[in-house]
C-alpha cells in the first residue's frame, strides 16, 4: 500500500478503481490538523487531468503496468496508430491517452507503451529527445536587453521557443517533461 508520502511526480496508483499518474504534488501540514497532499493527477485511461486532495490517512494500491515495445505508425482522425512489434497487431490511442508524449514521437519510431489490464493506456518516452527543426524564421538582430528567442517548428509538428541562432535543419535536444529547448544536438 502507498501512503500520501509515496505519491511523488511520476508515481502511478489506483484510486476509485482507476489508474492515476501524479503530475505534480504539494505536501502541507496545517497546525493541529493532519497532513494533506494536494495533487494534480492524470487518469491513465481517460486522460482527464484533475486536482485531488488526499488526507494523511489515505492509502492507495500501486498500479501494475506492463510495458511493451511498439512502433508508432501514423496519426489519423481516430487518434495515434501503433503496431505491436511481436504480434503485428495494430491499435489506436486517443489524443488524450497519448498526452504530451505525442509532441515528441516520429512516424516509424519504436516507443514503449504502458498497458493496464491488457489495454494500452500511455506512451512512455525518454526525458530528452532529439528532433530536427523543419521551420525557423530568420533571426532579427536588434537591441535586446535579455536573451532573444524565437519559435521554431519541429519534425513532429510541435512548436518550441529557442535562441535566435537556431536555424532550419538543426537538431535539438528537447526536455519532454517541460517541452523546453535544452541544447543544440551534435
């Protein structure tokens, strides 16, 4: 069983018969009252993000997630299409199930999916990914008191803010937890 002190960012747990993932948390203790944990959690089946508050006495079952290697094929109106690399079975994940991870996966790439009760529910990607810049505006030099930035489009279609020296064709390292530019890849 998990207590509220075990619920940290990235921990999966079962609550009210549903699997949840902790996105962020804040632990607080109020004077004479008991400890409370304010969390932002994502339902791993529906993709819904909720703010939940738990008391110090609350207990949770850890979620057993099975992980399988799959190949991301393409995106269509019904969602993201994947193929199991062993059975060659194809299946979809909705946009809400894919979450922010969909901004960092490329067609044909092998990714790891989390399964809950033999059902795919979530994409597991590494913390940092390498992506190519497909669209970048020219840098406009001028009087800047702070670090100047611009927006560029990556090969996955995601837009990220980067320094002015980044140009089309560059490879960038992106932090998938925050969506921020980390560095130019070599």
